[in-house]
């Protein structure tokens, strides 16, 4: 590379700039300033090489440090996010609907039912676990049936009504199938709605009710029965077949 320096000026004192016609020429053949080549200063290439190497190593070290710092920051963010998500998932929500919980059944026979503290509910046609037994409602409806409606129940003989039963025999619940008056069936349905209303009147979204009341199939059956009553069966004193389904009546706590 060529370097130039000023060597002369014009007689009138004005500075002019003349470049050589060729890089190989040291001065111009006209008037004005002329430039001549100036030699390059001596350079210690070994020192420059060491300086460049140090700068390169420093640049690489800074890049590595930046990468490690970024990885550390990302790891911390991930750890904090995971911890927050864990606590959020394990913290109970106020709007969470509680799950249903079984409070048990009365077992396969009378002996087991009594051992488990169950009570016979004639209006349900089944033994009932204690938490789901509504003594006052059952007694009220049974009293009206026997003393106001003159209910009579009959033993089952070859899947037909047989001999009549006493009130005590009926309420003992020690039977599989009996026959009752036609209006018993029509009293059974509104009876379980009375139990349902009592459970709901306590408030809250958790109620204790038996599986029969919770059954949509049984509800639809009662709706159809009361919407189009069979007047012939309603007037028949032996038209309602009452069958206990041992172990199937379950007491359940939870939302409806």
C-alpha cells in the first residue's frame, strides 16, 4: 500500500492537490504540490498474532459464558414453572364438585341387614342403611296406609297372592316377595319424592340419598305411572307385587 506526503505548494500560496499519474510515480510533471512514496512502518507480526489470539480466546470464553448463563436461566424458569403448576394442581378448587361416596348396602339377607344397623322401609320395599332411612316419613305414610287406606298385604304363593299377612309380619321385612293393594304402588312414588325434598332442604350440593331415589330409570317409571294411572289395578286390592332386591339398595353421599 502506498502512502503520500505533501512536498511543495504553488507560488500564490494556494494549496492544490495533484495525484501522481501512476502509483509507480513519485511526483508530478506539472506545477503544484506533488507527493512521493513513504515507506510503511515496521510491524511486529508476532505481537499482533498474540494479541489477536488473546482477543479470540476472550471472545470464545464470553460466548461460552453467555450460553451457560442462558441454560441456567432456562432451567430456573422451568423449575419455577413446574413448582407453580404442581401447587396449582394439588390445591383444591372452590368450585370442584365432590365425588359420590357409598355409605354401604344392607347385604343379602335379613340377618346381615340387622347386623349392619339397617332399617326396613316398607315404602321403599327394602332394607335401608341408617343414613338413608327417614323414620318419620316412613312411619307417617305407613300409618296412613294401614289405618286410613286399610292396606292389606299377601304372601307370595307360586308368584300369586296367597294368604294375608299381619301388619307386624309385613313391617318385619323378613320376606322376599309379597303382594299389596293397587294404591300402594301409587303411594310409593310420591313417598320417595318426599324423601328427596327433605334431603334437598338441608342445603348444599352434597346430599345423602338411596340409589333408588337417584335412579333416573325409576324416576321415569314413576312419572309414567302417575301420568297415566291404571284405574283397574288401582282399585285392585292385590295388584302390586313388592320384591326385595337384596344388597342392591345403596346409600350414597354426594351430588345428585
